[in-house]
RNA sequence: GUCGCAGUGGCUCAGUUGGAUAGAGCAACGGUCUUCUAAACCGUAGGUCGUGAGUUCGAAUCUCACCUGCGACACCA
């Protein structure tokens, strides 16, 4: 049953011959509100050829249209509005959802193709900030969406585990730190040394020389330097993993920057072979002036490699290892030029697959309108935010549902869910100013609102005795109160496809809010558990809504508690 | 300065491919729990869609110019 096809065919019978099927299909739109109809055809384009006013045309055509298969077909102004047969449509949609359950909306666009996703990528020895949250949850959600579309996502945590900052850290640690202090609270204390280093280096530039020397030792394989580095890294990973497990995020690989240390010579060799490398101001670069871009710096004056060199190595490694169909990088939009350069250089190297690399950029989180800076110690610690959110959730539970079991688990799911959902709700390119009250809000367009809606739906199903559905059930619900909800259920697969096409978790988040809202309206206006012949169909709506809400939340990486 | 992104009610944002009176949520005000979880629902109020031109039967949406904000612009990542 394809209702759009039915409309196209119905229209073609009465439209002038010069209008093609493709044109009709393209012109059909969905009215803003259901009271105008379910589909509409605007007649403006016919005005010229028919020499008539559009609303007259609409009126004439409606007179000729065969309304078989529709509830009704009417004209409103210049539009021909189609009202679908609600009962039949509902029956079909509800059976689809109930039968496929959590597989509803699955698609095979990807055909199992590998999609490495570079995400999260925090820096060792620095705390995870709200900025890392963005990369982590956006990447995680995109991975789930890709999976649902039939791709094989490979989540890669490209840890910032190499570079001069470790020289600084070692200097700071040796000057002001101790083993006991670090073990007691690793990240905060390491951060303390790092911040202090930057403060003191302003007065004493010789500290920077010392830091560079220590990093050089790391690169040369110095035992003490590497021992400290490994230690910092282990401690950091332990803390990161604690946060990842709270967020429910798992990685397939933790191949950070240091992983590519031995893979960069090859890149430099290839660049040399292809005559792409030129010397400029003592550094080795790839000239990109033909693209109006500053050059790609491959090697510094001192011979050390740079960011893009490493990323070239990583890109090639990923192609060689995973033979990806596309390769995604969930990285802030301030690095968009870097990825533009990366793709161009790869292309110049002769790798056509550079077209399959996509920078999934996202906007900055600021405080007071300013960019956060770890160096200045002005960061919003993710863990504090999660903690505040969970505590607030706990408070709400004690007020609203004091007899709830598993209070702590639910508070965790709701608090963390609120933070994650808030981050995914808006288009990822939007930057926003951090505001704790807004992030941990539980009312209105929030994660907890969606969770709550699902919990209420599940509660009804429990009260109904967890009814089983089968293919013979007549689910021909034609209640106008449920109509928007049913249409939304039907659109879920196309919503997922769109979210995947533009790499936008917010599309799913917005959809889940819409579905929750429409279900809450239905819930408020209709008695679902009334003992009459429509009971089973109503319960089918409730069950379908809970299936789709849970799947939507799952795609966002947000938990769906059964009660709250 | 150059390039990129953005500008929609007091605040935060929706608005596939141009289409019917520009939609939500917060905040404000007023209603709704003897009935399925009131983290909900209903209503009231609030908008020159940054500004000015242009394209079009039709523009928040497309084009151009300008204004404002943010970001990036060679040895950090």
C-alpha cells in the first residue's frame, strides 16, 4: 500500500497530458496540519497553460477526481487536498511496526560497507570537557544510525596522546608534582601542572625549551620520558573509560596519534616521489595556493612532523585496513580548513577515495560567549555536569515518584539522558553557550520528556496485561486523535534515512519529540484502556509508540527507563 | 583583510526540494489530577523571519550587496 503512488495515479487521470508522472510526484507535498489533509497538490503551475485561476483549476479537478481509496478529496483554495483512509492506513502501519519491532526502520543502503568514524578523541592528561561530549555523542549516534542503514560502523578514538604538550606535562610534573598526588586524582592534578606550566612559561620562556627537550626525548625513545608518558596515558584512559561507560559509548579502536608515529615516513616518501613536497621557509610543505589555501605543513623546520602528516597517515591506514566505503571525522568546525586540505593532499597523492572522507563538523560550546581554553584552565568538566544532572534527576524522582524502585539507576538514565539529548537536539553546526540550567532541564523539549512519554506508554501496556499482537488483528483505528501519531510512526524509516544522509542525529531527536508530543496529546484526550472493540487497536498504537520511541532514543545513545 | 558558518517572538530553537494563516519549548498569565505516571495536557499573550534590492504566480527558504556575531587563516591539535 503506497498512498503517494495512489495519489499520483489518481491525479494523472485528470491532469493535462503534458504533466509527467515525475513532475506530479515532485509537486505533491504534505500540508502543515492534518486538518488540511494528508497530502496536497498545488495547482499554480497549471494556471498558465489552462488560462485559469489556480483555485478554479483545483475546484474543477476535484470534480473530476475519482475518490476511491480515500476518505475524501477536496479543494482548499488552489490546493487539492487528499485525506487518506485512516482505518486502512493505521492497520497497515501498526502491523508493520509490531511485526518488525526494534528492526522497524532498518534499511540496507550500506550493504555492510565499513565506515570508520573518528570520534571523541580527548587529549591524554586533560579532563573531558563539554566539547569532547559533542564529538563523542554525535559520533556515537551517527554510528548507530549508519548501522541501522546497513553500514558497518567502526568507532575509532583518535586519542591526543602525542605531542609537545607531554613535554610540558613532564616538566610540570617534575617541578611541582608527586606520584602520590597524581595517583590520588590523576586528571585534575595533571591539569593543574599543565595550567601552571603555561602561567609560569609566560614569565620564564626557558620552560618551553625544557618542554621541547622532553618531547624530543620521547621521540628518541628515552626510557624515563616514555615511562611517564605511558603512566599518564593509562591513568587518563581509566578515567575516560569511566565516563564512556556512563554514556554507554564503546569504541572499536583506541588508535591515537602515537599509533601513527611509525607510519609517517611512508607518507613523506610518497609525497616526495610524487614531487609534491617543496621547501619553504625551512619547512617541508605541499603547496595549495592553486586552491587559495595556505600550504599543508608536512615537516617543521626542525624536521618534526605535524598534525596533517599524522592525519594523512591515519587516513591511508584506515583505507588500507578497513577498505572503507566512507570515512567520517566528527571534529569541531574550527578545523574545517584542515580537512579541506587533507582531502586535497590525498587527492594529489592519487587517492580517489579522498572523496569518501567526510568532515562531520559541529559548533563550539562557549561560556559567556568565549571559546573554552584548557591552557587557561577555563573548562567545563563533563563529569561535573553529569553529576549535577543526575543529582537533579534524583531530586525530581523523590518529589514525583518516591516509591520508584531502582531510583539511582533511573536518576542516572534521566540525568545523563538529559545532557546527551540536549547536545543532540539541535543541528550539530550550531554553537551554543553553555548554561547548566538549560542542559539539565527535564520539562518541555528534552530527553526526559521523551523518556517519560515512553514510561507512561509502558505503564499502560503493563496495566493491559502485556497483550500479544498477531497478523490477524484488525487494527483499523480511525480515531482522529490518534491520526498524527500514526502518520509519524509511518514516517520513521524516512526520518532515519534523512538523518543518515546528512549525518544529523538532531533529525532523530526532533522526530522523537514530535512523536512524544503527539502521543501525549492522544493520551490526554482519549481513554486508552476503555473496554470496547477499539481496545486492541489503541493498545497497538501505544505499543508501537513505545517501540519507536525506544528505538529513537537508542539511536541517540539515550537510555529508556521502564518507569520513572 | 581573506575565507567559512550563522542572524526567525524576552530567551533557546523548528521550518526536506521555494508554496496555504511562519511552528515549538522555556519564561509570563489562566485553566486541567475521585479515571491509564501532572517530568503531562489545554488556553492567552508575544514575530518588520538582520537590512536593502532582485528572480518568481509565490521567498524565512534562491541571487547580489551591505550590517552584526562567531570561527579559521605556516611550523599547536
